[in-house]
C-alpha cells in the first residue's frame, strides 16, 4: 500500500477484515434470528394468487424463508473461512478493500431486517443476501488455492456438502497428486472450484477440461489450444444467419473463452515483457487437480487409477494419448485390430483424437492402422510445448500414407517433428482439414503439389520451416484460407 493511501486513512486488509467481517457476521446472525422468528405458518393455504403481506408484495413462502436462512448460515461460514485465509494473503489489498467496502455497504440495517417498513423486509433481505453472495464469491475466488488448503485456524474449511469430512492439510505437502486422494473430492477447495465450473457454458467447460492433459506447470500457447478446440469441434467461427458471412473468427471466439477462464481464475495469463497482448497461459497445480477429476468424470479423457496419468485407453473417451513409456500399449491394441478382431476394429473406428503428450518417436504407427481410423478429427503428433528441447523425430513418413481415409480430420499437427523432408500426397486427400500445422519442421523441403485440393483449409502454418524453398502455386485454390504463417517467396 502506498504512503499516500496510508496518510488518507485507508486501512489494511487485516484491519478491514477485523472491522467488516465481524460486523457482517453479526448482521447475518441477526438476519437468521429474524427469519427464525418470522417464518410464516401455512402461508400457502387459501392463497394462490401469488400475493401476501399487507402491501401486496410478492409471495414469500416457508421454503423461501428456509432458503434465506440456509444461505445466511452458509455465508457466515464462508466469512469465517475468508477471514482466516486473509491472514496468509499479500498483494491484493486494494481489490480486497474495495470488495470489503461493498460488503459493508450491503450489510447495513441488519441486511434490511430493521427497515421501518416491516412488509418490505423480506424483499430487502433477499436482495442484500444476493448481493453479499456475489461479493463473497468474488472474495473466495481471489484467494489462491494453496492458501485455501492451508487455512487451519477454522473448521470452516472442513465443511462439505456430503457429510464426510476431509482435512485439506492431509495433502498440502503433495499438491501434484491431490486428484489421486479420493477425499479431495469432498474438500472445500474442490467444491468451490466446481461451483465456478458449473457456472460456465457447456463449450467453455469442454475447453477448460482440455487443460487436464497439460502436464503441471507447463505454459501453453493460445494458438495451440485454439487449434485443438477447433479440431475437436468445440470452437467454430460465428457467422451471420442471413448472409453466412463470418462475424467472429475462431481466434476471436477462443479469445473470449480465454478471457472468461482467466477472469474466473481457472487459468493464469503469462505476460511476456516483449508482447503487448497475452498469448500464453498456465494453470495452478491445485486447480489442475480439480480439472483432472472433472475431465475423468465427464468421460472426456481417461487417466490411470494410480497416478492419474493420461492413458492410451480410448474405449470410453474415444481419445488416445501418446505418453512416453506407455505407447506400446497402443501398439498392442492396434496389432489386435490388424489381426481382424472385430471388436478391436470397431473401437478403432470410434477413435476421434490422437494427441501426443510427450512421445518422442510417434512413428510406431503403421499405414494399415491409419486406414481404419475413419473418424479421427484431431491428429496431433507434433510438439505442443513452447520449448524446442522437447525433441520429436520419425524415421520416415511412410505411416502417413494411411491418412487418406481420415475423411473427417480437421486438425493435423506435425509441429517440430524432425526428419520430415516431404509430405506424402495422402495429405491432399483430407478434404475436411481446417488446420495444417507444420511449424518448426526444420527438415521440411517440399509441400505436395496437390495441396490446393484442401478446399476447407483455413490455417496453414509453415513458419520456421527454414529449408522450405517455395509454396506450390495451387495454394491459390485454397479459397477458405484465412491464416498463412511463414510465407515463402520463390520462382516455382
């Protein structure tokens, strides 16, 4: 806090907490007493016109009073929890003080229960509880999860919706594997974030759950996540219903999702000094633990039951992941399919996404396997990490000849894969392809002449392909191409 703030009489968070939270807690106590004393008896009988009270105000039932009393009780516990958590917090005094001032403002007149007009008290109380609820939620979201987990002065952090108590301190020293502990599902931290998750639109939820696959403390680029979401079909451009002209690009739609997730503290922007806009994000390890549990419960991804690493099992999620040291499990399954075991073949036809988490040699695929993958929409074999130290290479591109049967493929990434000198002509058969990501394929020398047949291609990234001397002239037939990165000028 600046000296000018101190001289003007502003108080610290600790002082505000002591002054305001205790006052609000007392007001909530009075509100509960008022509700308990004045709960109507049989107010519904003989009155179905929606009116009650002396002034014809909106009908207030016994259930309504009980809900307000329960809400006041929950808010009291939340305030105890916030008060204890504040003791560990630094760095957000100005925001917290502003919110606490609003909290104080809305708690006046014992939350409306002492206003002169008796008949208007329930209405006033309902409005103030709603306002306080929003402010309390904002204050809770401002508390970083590690502090939520370490608040041990109060029993407030132990209460759950279930009835099973879970002490967050039991796992505070092992945060990366919070999601492994079954009791974590009942923790206050989990349930707080779950309430935020439930407030998101369905598309935004799916986009958030994709972060479950990103290893802890990794920074991801907006570009990568946007392409992935487009491939999955989560994000589409917004078009005018009448003219069918594009109103918002996929980048603009995705940017709105990133901003909402950051605003609700689901992800954290990573500001690079030389950039004017945020183009990278990361996720708090504790939040990532919650997201992993939610993603598994939603059936979007599959994780093993021991350490909850992403697995190659795609029978439920229809998504397979290449994980260093575990990819042979996928080879075994594909070999079963090659021996014409009908069940395995049917499972292959259901596969929609293949994503390389950290497999350095993804060319164990065989062309005949790819020929069975008819419904794959996302094939991400390349590097998604921002650092080039994550080396990926292939012996040849022979296995990519099987791409010709992937008629539904929207997103193909070979980013950062070494030893690819030329793409096979099978790539030109991908008529539904939207995004072709060849970024940082340092050994790529040539694009197929038939690339102009990719009639739905909107994004082509050939940046950092330093050996690529020219782009085929038929690229002019890509009528839907919106983004071309790494343009090469040559005689051919």
